[in-house]
C-alpha cells in the first residue's frame, strides 16, 4: 500500500543518510587550499575546470602585494595588459596585471609590486568575501586590496541568492562560513535548496551553478555588425575572421564563460578593433527592481568583507567603476543617492578609501565596449588612476613601502 511504502522509503532514506553522516564523507573537515590540489593534469587540460579553480590555482604562485577584486568589468584591464605586453592574455592562466604594475613602478621609483587580479565573471560582493576568506586563510591578507564595485554587484535581479553562485559554493568549502548561511540563503526556498544539497549527506556531492551570463552573450553577439576603425569612424565588418575576433573579444571582456574552461579557450589578443554594443536592454532587466533583498544582503557582505580586511591589517581602496551615461540613467536619482551614501558610510566605518569613478569625465564612450565594460583604452585609464590613487594616498602607499615581501623569486610571472 501507498502509505506504508512511503514510510518505508522515508525510513530507508533517513537510515542511508545516517550511515553516510557517520562515515568520513558525512562530516568533512574544512581544509585550506594547497598547491597539491592544483596539479595541471592532461585530464584537466582536456576537460577544463571552473573559473574559481583557476583563480585559486593562480593565487598559489605567491602572496601578492596588491589584490584587485572585481567582476567581468576587469576585462578592460586585461585588454590593456595584452596591448602593453604584446602577448595574448589567457583568462585561466594570467591573473597578474602588468599595466597597474608598470604605473606603480613609474611612480614609486622601485621594483614593480605584484598585482593580482582576483576577478570572476558575474562576481558579487559576497563572492569576494568568500574568495578572500579562503585564499588569505594560510598566507594572510595582502597589504592592499582594491575592491571594484558597480550597482549590478548589489541589485542584479537575475541572482537567486548570494549562495547560489559558483564562486561562493566553491570557496566556502575552504573556510568556515556557517555563520553566514542565513545571509547567503536568505529566502525559504533557497534555504531548502541549501539544506538538501549540503546538510543532507546523500546530496552533499551535488552542486548547482546559477548564471545568466551565457544567455546575455548569446543575445548580444549577433546585435552588432560594425567596428570603429578609428575614433569617430565606423566601417562595416565584412570579414568572417574579423567578426569572430570581435565576438571573442566581447565574450572575454563581458565574462561570457561558464562551466569548465580550458587553457586557450578564453584568450584576449593584443590590439583588437574597438567595438561598442548597446546592452541597455539587459541592464534594464538586471536593474528592474532597484532595491531587491539582494541589495541589503550584498551591503551586509561588503561590511563583513571590509571589516575582515581591517582586522587583517589590510588597507583598502574601493573603486566605484565608471559607467556610460546610458547605463547610469537607467537608475533614478533616489537609488544613486542611497547607494552612494551606503557605500561611503561602510567605507568610513572600516577605514577604507572610496574613489568614485562612476561618472568620471576622464572616461567616455570610446573607452567602453558596451555600456558597462571597459575596453583596452578604458582599462589603461583605470590602471593609471589606480596607480595614482595608491601612490598619492599616504596610507595606501604605506601599505606597499611597509611590505617586506618582494615579488622577486616568488612567482614565475610573465612580464
């Protein structure tokens, strides 16, 4: 009969999970990241790994003096790096930033500090917090962190909850974030999903990756048929190879890679043609509700992140990333007033410096490949501004001059 069968199945399920819970698999110990976890096997080269794995692997090369946290908006810096070095930038292997390093070296008059790009497509503030807690656990926080932020990092309407992202799920395995469970899974259904996938032992090995980036890229790629061959001059793109090259550029800079990626799959080459695609429609969807519960959650994570860095004696520069006027105008004045007040308040509370570049006149549309993502030109300007802010602010500059660790002999970096 139906009821006895259901009861029997339930009892069997409970017994199964009880047995697993009593086993080593049922109560895993939190262990730190280790270089032994990141051996580059032929299988990994062939099948790839998620972006978070590659980021964690790159960080094992050595403790950097500066870490730049961000999302796909960091793609402009990587485009500038490709132009500066004349070499292709591979997303899975290249995580240091020669353009910022050069700007710092010129201003400091000493050897270039090691600048690490801790950026992942679609990363939220909660992801940066989880990443830092995992990466800094063994070696300590770097002397200086640059946190780049935009409204999307707080109000992305396409995000189910903070704990649903691939970075949060990956890096939370390497530090104890149990105190943040209700914050990361702040809705009843998300807590249920967390419970069934993490707390019930039989489901512990399952993971969920939630992303809307690939759908966005797929919608945008066919939407442009022009390039800018020089400022103010536009020419039709008729060459198939040129179109493919532009598509790859847009996909790289916008972070349009999900799931496993392999070396050579996400590569940005030097001196790509300038492009611009209007993705305002996508951001009207992301900004549809200007105060979702995500906003308060991410502001709380920002407070926790900056407080954690302060406790680790790490100095912090928070950058409000530049946006085009078209993107800024999607959000009303009330949002901007509250957003900036909340950011400034949180920074003051944690002794962090806030630099607002959101409408900085040094950036115009020629510095963007869409309404939010910088191209190589914009990336170069951003790198110069970061270098100037660090060197021109006594407490930030002191973070480097007081640092005893040198890049020399620490990491086999390509410069």
